[in-house]
């Protein structure tokens, strides 16, 4: 499964209660750039580059899928150079808790 196909699953797996009070834009700098907008208890995915993202995650497509599935630890990915972050690091750390992993397959 491509990274963009995997990212398209995120809005359906979004847990609004876990993300309560979060309004943010998360940019994914992958082979086909995309960004998540989390606002008002909802989540949407758009392809392309956001005008002003709160955090940008730069990584290979396969590593991103592994990270979001929980197979790759975010801190390990960051420390080994598989993940580069620009912006709100705390948001990046909290982000995986906003989604129900069982719905991501």
C-alpha cells in the first residue's frame, strides 16, 4: 500500500476525543505530499502542500506507513535519521494517539 493510500485512511480512524482541543495542520513531505487538517473535532486529508503547517514530517513512504501503523517507533525514527521534523515536535509526538490503529489495518 502506498503512503498516500494509507494516509487516506486516517480521517476514518480519527478519534475526536483523543484530539480534543487540537487545531493543527500536519504536513507529510513524502513522494506525493499531503497534509492533515485537524480542527473542531474533525480531520481531513488534502494532497499537496499546506500554506502554513504546524509540523512537517519528512520521511520515506514505507517508513511513514510503518510509523503510523505503530511498527516503527517515532523517537527511534527521529534519532536514526529516518524522520525529520520541522515545527511543533510535541504535536508530532501526540499525533499517533489521535487515530484508532485498529482501523488502519
